[in-house]
């Protein structure tokens, strides 16, 4: 098999959005899947490989500089001179619902470590590769997508840690879009505003019907749509929410 000409990276692969986005992008590119726990990507890697695609998994703590450096070193070794077509930062981090006066410093900082520092470290490693792709004959513009949440727009009570991290993530995405958009890189922030329909949430919102939760496949379709937008029509921020969601 000849070496790939381009590839994609998805950080934060789990049983919901991350795995579904990985499958979507793997239909067009070889993919590198990052997660702290290898169990989160092993089945997806095997599924993609058995379907005729190419995928590798790398155990990565995005909040740790050495871990991110090691992950990208392995990716570079695997894909060689192939160009990075898309990078997706889908890291959720710890969701701590707790009164502010009861938060420990470690709990508070955990939200920023995953979404603030993690996005910073991931972006610093991905962006040089994306910049190197801007002059390549790729079908779509090099793309960096961040998975956000309602918490990036409003800090709810008892969610100081999570909201702080998601606000930082959104702000970073805006800054990067203004710096690197003119250089040909599409940087987008996605506000996933609702409960995602995954096994863990099976019993949630049952009384509201099937349209009350967001299908991971719909999220993946949106990410692919963002990736395929031409340079004349970049979307920097987009909301995804069920029709019945209050906002």
C-alpha cells in the first residue's frame, strides 16, 4: 500500500462524539486517534482497519506537554511526509458539579487543564503541520475544530471549573482563527448545546422523545461540513442543539 498523502487527527476519542467523528473522517483519510485510556480508541481503530481504512491510536494526556510531544512524534513517524488535512480537539475534561466554596484548587484547575492548557498544547503541535498543508493540493482547506459546550457561553451555577475551561477553549479558538484564518487554515468552534445520545445517557430525557438528544452522527456530519467549506466561506462558530432544547 502506498504511503498516505494526507491524514487527520482526532483528540479525545471515546464512545460518543470522538468515535463517530473518527469514523466520519476515516472514510476519507487515515486517522490518528488520541485518548488517555487506550480502551477508548482500540475498538475504533480495529473497526476502521477491518473496514479497509487506516487508523492508529496513541495514548495521550493532552494536558501534559511531554505526552503531547510524544504523540505527535509517533504520528510523524507513522505518516511521514503526508499532509495534515484536519485536526479535531474533542476533549471534554472532568465535569465537576459542585458549589464554588466547596471546590478544591485541584478540582477548579482540572477544567482549565483539559480545555485550556490541553487545547494550547494540541494546537501548538497541530498548527505547524496544518500550515505546511496550506500550499498542498488538498481537496479541502486544512482545518482545526474545537468541541465546545454551552458552558463556553454562560457560566452556570455549580459549574465554575467546567465553564472556566470551556470559556478558555472558545477564546483560544477565536484568537487562532483571527491569526491563522488569513493564512488559509479553517479554525472553528462548535457549541454542542444539548445532551448527546450515547449509551451513558440512554435514560436521560426519556419523556421528551427521540428528538431531545443530539445524535453523534449529526455532530460528525457537521464537523465534516466545516472541514469541506471553501476559503471563501469559513464558519468560525456554529451551534448544534435539538429543536426542543431551551436556549
